[in-house]
C-alpha cells in the first residue's frame, strides 16, 4: 500500500563530494533510522533540482525528497506491506 504524505521533515544526512546519504529523519516527532538507501534518482521541476531517496526503516519504505534550491526535505510517500 502506498500512502502519499508530502510533509516537511528533518533529516540527518552526510554530504560527501557529490553524494548525499540520509542517515535518519524525524516525522511527526518520531525519529526513524535509515537502515538502507535502496534507490536514488533526481528530477527537475522548473529551476528546482530535486533528489529522491527510497529508504528502508524497519519494515517500511519511505520516499524522501531533497529540494536543492529551497534546501528542504519532504517525506513524499510511505510504502507499507499489507
């Protein structure tokens, strides 16, 4: 089941050279540790470059988006089994 969220989140990430690696994020006052980054891609929306990260935390997958012009993070989607 896919649930669209599109809410701002706080993210702890490592920026190294041209790579970004999310380590954890906070959504609704709860901290989620990123167990694994499963996929990374990017897209342009007008002048905005957006990096997308599919990340696993526990039994769920989350889609995080980093907006490079605004320098903010959004939780786009949650993928839950069942």
